[in-house]
């Protein structure tokens, strides 16, 4: 008729406490495992994934680039370069393929093996195109047989060609014939190797007016240039082609 009320003994309490403690210990261990193994592994996975995506993006970016040859430093027009000295003048850099013209050089190994002229003045980091170089030059090739170096002063006046004459230019040299008092052509296609101002200072930039010049002359031109110096009134005409 009446159920016997269960009596919870101290022994039972200890068992229950032990079970709770055991359950708590398992939970603590699981949290410890999570902190020590799972979270670092998850973090490492995120890092690896990030690195992979970064490498993929880098590879994709690199695939859109190509090598092109550029100038190491500024170089004056009509500079002759030996093939073995090419590394002194040029270097290869990576640029977007879309920006590379079809006639661009990609490495020094593509350059003419017999040597070549840099036809036009070029600036540092300027891309080198096939039109910029020439294996032969009708004007400069005459010096392959030998040349002498001489200097002379030339008349200068406002807006004269002396304002723009610089190292590397090609000029025709005229002088005033004292007999006829007319300008006479003394030598043509003469290479200007240096220019100087009134103070005798070498001009290396676009500023300043040149009044004295150092030029190359072939053995056949020496007499004509000496005569021009004797005549005086030397004027020079800049060749633009």
C-alpha cells in the first residue's frame, strides 16, 4: 500500500559526485584537446589556404608578364656597343605582356653578335626596340678605318644650333673662306664627341650653350678641318637624319 521511500546514503552521494567529477574531467580534457590540437590545426589550415591562394595569384600575375630589355643608364646617340659589353648598357626587367611591342628586345642574347650602334639618345629604363639599334651606320662606319680627335671653337649667337648641339650629334662643318668671304663646306658628317661652354666646362645636360667642340675626323678630313680653323668663322649644321 505504501511505497518504501528510498534512502540516499552518503555512499550514494559519493558515487554521484564521482560521476559528476568524471564527466567534468572529460569535458576539461576535450576542451584541452580542442585548444592544443584542433584550434592550431584549424589555424594552420587557414594559413596554408591563404598561402596557396597568394601563390596562385602570384603565379597568375607572373604569367601575364614578360621580359624586356631596357637601358641601364642614359646613353648618347651613335654609341657603338660590342656584344660582349652589352651587360654594361642593358638589363632585362619584367613588364606586363600587353605593354611589350613586337619589335622589343627581350634579352642581351638577342642583340647583334657583331656589335651595333645605338642610333638615338636613350634614357635610363627606356625599353630597347629593334629600331633603336643598327649593325651598320653609313656615317659612323667611316671611323672604323681610324680617326683623330681635335677641338675647335665655333661662332655662337642667339637661337643658334649651338644651343642644342651635344655629344653624339652629327654635324657638317663650314668656315668662312677669306678670299670669297663665303661659307664653305669643310667636312661633312662629323661626329661630336664632347661639347664645352665659354668657361671650358663640359656640358652634359640640356642646359647651356656650347662654344667649343671636340670631334672625330678621319685622316682624309684632317687637312680640311685644320684649314677651317685657320679660316675662322666656323659654323656647324646639325644633321637631323
